[in-house]
C-alpha cells in the first residue's frame, strides 16, 4: 500500500499522511451510512418507513443534512462547566477510538502498523475512551452527566474483563497477537472440505467465545441493552446531556466508530477478517477490503437489530450479568479451549 | 536533530508539563486528568524506545485501570457531586527544605554518574519470547506476583463486604418514629 501511494505521490510526509487518514475516510463514510441505516432499521422494525424525503431515494441524504445542521449550530458551553475539560473531552474520545484502527488489517494490503502487540494495543487504547467520557461527564457540571459518566466507568472496567479473556482464548489458538497474522492463519477452505477455515469453526468452544465476546463488546460500545451511560429515558442523555452542535457530533461519531471497531475486531478474530468465504474466489487486496467491511457491517447490523429488540438492563442486572455469568463462563471457556488445543 | 529526538523532546515537555499541572492544580480532578497525560506520555516514551509491550501495558494498567479507579474514587467519596474538591498548601517550610535536599542529591548523582550510551540493538522484544521467559526462567516470581494479587483481591472483597453485613435487615431494631419510645406504646 505504501509503495502504491509512493508511485503517484511525492515521497515523504504526504505519503505517511495519506496512509494514515485512510481509516478516517472509512470511518466518516461508514458513519454517514450507519446513522442512516440505524434509522431505517429502527423504522422497519417498528413497522414504519424511516427517513423518506431528504435526497430523494429512501432519504439517503438525511445524515448529510443533519451534519450540515450540526456544523452551523452554536457551540454552547454551560456557564458553570469546566471549560477546558468540557471542550477537550470529545477530541480525546475520538482520538482514542481512531487510534485503535491502527492495528486493524483492512485488507491483505493495508494495515496501519504491523505492531507485535496488535489486539492488546486495541484493548489498551480504547480504555482512554472511558476516561474521556468521565471527563465529559464531570466537566459538564450536571447530575445526569456525572451519573452517566460513573456508570460508564463501572461498566467499562467490568466488561473489559470478559472481552480480554475471550480475546485471550483466541490467542491461545493463534499464538500471536498481530491481527494480520491471525487473519493469514484463517486463509483457505480446509474445514470439512468446504467451510472456510475461520476460527469460529475451529472448535465448538470458539462459538461460545464469540457469543461472550459479542455480548461484552455491546457493553463496551454502550449499545442497547447496555446503554446505561446515555439512557435517554432516565438520564436525559447521560454524559452527552450538555453537549450540542459539532462536539456532540464528535461523541456520536466516536460511538459509531467504536461499534465498527469492535465489529471489525470480532470479524478478524472469529470470521477470517479479509479472507473470502469462497476460498480463492473473489480474493485479493481490494476484495479483501470489501469482505472485511462487509463482515464488520453485518455485525454492526446485528447490534442495531438488538437495539430495537431488547429493553435496557438495570444497573444491578448489568453488574450481575458481567460478574456472575460472563466472567466465570469466559474463564471456563478459556480453560476448555486450552484443553482442546492440548488434545487435538 | 532527527525525528525521534524531536519526538523525545515533545513527549518530555508533555510529561513534565502535565506533571507540574498535576502537582500545582488546586482542583483534585484536574490533578487526576493531568496525571492521565503524564502516564500516557510515559507510554509514548516507551513506544519511542521500541518497548511496544511495556508501552501498551502502561496504557492499559495505569490509564485504563488505575486512573479510572482514582477518578471513580474521588467522585464517589466526595460529599456532594459539585462541591469542588480543593487542596491547600500545608507545611511549606519543611517540605521546601526536604525538596531542596532531594534536588541537590539528584543533581549530584546526575552530574557525577558516568552515562554510557548503547547503540540500539536489533530485534524488538517479542511477545512470544517474553511469555516463554515468564513461564520458564521467571516462573517463581511470576507465580508469587500472581498469588500476591489474588490475596489483594480477596482482602479487598473482604474489607468491602465486612463494612455492611448482609444478613441483618436494615433498621430492624429502630422504631419508626425516633421521638416515641417503643416501650410506651406496648
């Protein structure tokens, strides 16, 4: 990818710049599409049509119109808020989310950095997200914001444990933390002669690991049924209550980027990343990016589907689910996967 | 001056500046957020020295774990959410003398030590190598650290649960109206 860019761009910082903003372009286009999709999915699940007017065909320009509206809104900072922290929080939130995309292999030809610690780095850098949400909640000087921030802190710290343990159980099988190498291991259609050799087909316990990972990643991305940090009906909007205009837009963008990030990590760890499901058919770097994003979008769609299907959990139920069910199950599953690896 | 030297000085300024803010800030929450920049700056410094694993661990443990706990603790333990938690300056004279002595000692050590620089060795510390070392040569320290952490967790759970015994129903022996003596009613 870098050589390809160097072939038509003047060498030096410009190549590095273009190379590093590719994920940003993907996130922006994805966010425009995903917000529209969320509205359409919500509409159709509730037996209505969703946005139909803006832009003509099925309201495709609705998000663009919202974006223009958000940009021209006044940037309001509450009088009693902590101005500096209040203004800084959305940027740290998005930086944490964007920084994690460095280690995601979008196709066989593009990964931001081939760092050895790959998925461990993603887990670490997304923890900045909860700090920035606490920052936003505290700096807003608002009861609901602070309550939302506290819930975020408790929720993220708790649900990080099952996420890390399920990722660890995948690492036992792969033996590497680099997501590119993990994807390369899943190339081919060896399993049962026709199924792709994705890690989810590796053993029955991998299916359990994926389910646990997906539930915990819903909580990490603050999606329903775990959207307590921003629950509109009880906390008005949680940590983002006092935000408006583009700063709120950045939080929204972060939330959607986080969904994509966790979906892509899930797709890479369990569903073969940029590998084609049909062996060498429709393979290659460009098709690889297509498969990767398609797998990610399918998981994002499931997240949206769940949002309009399930009610929200209470705080105690949230903690019970994590500490009494998910964490013991994920540890048992870890041991079982390790045993499976030892025996077979 | 090459790019890594520039990065070194930028990160150094970030670390020292945020550490100064952390020490001098009157508001304890500002101190906590300044600490975040200090710890993240240290992680950047490790990354600059090709210690990727240490950098990521620094970020995960200190920023993601300990800092969140500090913030959580400060917010939960203060009475009233919006009462600004202020710190004040006490013991000005003894602390100045103490800091001066430590400063002189540090400068003395810094100037008298012969600093030797080593060329960068090829080959990053890989995760596989680290894991193998932990499970072979350093097995005993690794296990001891694990047992110590387990003890700490059990102790924390014990302390948290003994503060509020679960079997006693709350306010079982207290009368509904504190003004009335229950014996008089019966």
